[in-house]
C-alpha cells in the first residue's frame, strides 16, 4: 500500500465514523437544547432532568437508525476487504 492509499483509507474510515455517529449526536444535541430551553422558560433548575429525555431519545434513535448504521458499517467492511485482497 502506498502512502496515498493509507491516507485515503483513513479518511474513508473517519467519514464512516461520522456517518454512523451523526444521527445519535444530532438527536442528543437537539433534545439537550430543548430541555435546556424548557428549564430556562419554566425556571426549573434541576440538573438531572436532562438525562432521562436524552437517554430515551438516544435509544429510540438508535433503534430507528440501526439498519442504516449496519449498512454503512458493512459497506466499509467490504471496501476494506477489497483493498486487502487487491494486489
């Protein structure tokens, strides 16, 4: 493998990590902002209030996005195997 191929493989792997983690990170961030906004509007300053909605939203998002995550991961696996087998 040349240096360019190694860099290309690393870039591809990092992009796959971003694609797989993006749905969970986006939903977690949005729920956190909404709960913080709700806390600011109602003046409820309970610090533990944010955890339960974030955990539930993340779990539901994981259940919904799991087929997409598995497909992206499988495609990456096939690309890596192809690069290993190719002379």
